[in-house]
C-alpha cells in the first residue's frame, strides 16, 4: 500500500539539487514517485512504508548532501 510522505528541507540552495534528490529517492525500493519543490523546500514522496521507511527517505536525501525532516504538510 502506498502512502504519501512529505519531507521539508531548508537547504535547497540550487535548482540542480532537485533531480539529484529525486533520483536518490526514486532509487529506493517501494518508491512510486518523488517530487521536489525547490521554491518551498517540500519533498513529496509516494512510497510503500513496508519497503522504504520515512527514515530511509531522510537517509536518501542526506546521502545527496542535504538534511530533510518529515513534515505534517
């Protein structure tokens, strides 16, 4: 079952980081879609939490050199 998780990052300093983060998230198992909104720092991920936890999503973003936190909206 897919759920939508929203992460926020205050560190998105350049538009070129967007595809890098999306690629890292899309490479995770169970991720159906990852969309980074550069102007708001919002990262929307549709994923199967049984295959990729929220912590795994945060780790994937961290692996690209950015910090992200789960957000309610």
